[in-house]
C-alpha cells in the first residue's frame, strides 16, 4: 500500500466512524481539513506534513519491534 493509499484508507475509516457516531461536528471538521483536492493532497497542507511524520514514526516503531524480536526471539 502506498502512502497515498494509506491516507485514503485512513480518511474512509474516519468518514465511516463519523457516520456511525451521529456525524459529530468535531470529526466533521477534521474530515473537512483532511479531504483531498484534485491533486490528491489534503485541503490543509499541514495535514499532509503531519501524515508523513506519522508514517515515518509508524515505520520506525515497526522496524524497532522487528529488531527486538530478532534480538530476543521467543
């Protein structure tokens, strides 16, 4: 899955939660700022930078967990 596809999946997940929880304003506002323009980037450019930081953190934590399992099997 690409970073862009993961972003879209995250958006669709949050959108479904918004619908299931009665469309709260706070989540609606977040979805508005996370929605994408024709170029695929979020309406609020700061959100893309935050997304990339989150992806980096997730990758680093996954790599660290993998390394720990290799170093300390079982």
